[in-house]
């Protein structure tokens, strides 16, 4: 029972930290251009030498 009293608060803190990081990315516009990353692979940015 002793280790659970130590591990449960740590798990809750890490879960809260992960949720806060996810919400921060949503509020700062990190998830707005989902198609841009998928289409960027088709762009030919290589310069001929």
C-alpha cells in the first residue's frame, strides 16, 4: 500500500501535465494546418547542383 501512495500522485501529476501541454498546443494554433504537413512531402525543394 505504501508505494501506491507515492505512485498515484505522480501519475496524476504527469497526466495533468500532458493534458496541459495538449491544451497549450491547441490554444497556440499548432493543430490548425494538418493538411500542410501532409502535402509538404510532395514539394520539390531540392536545388540542382
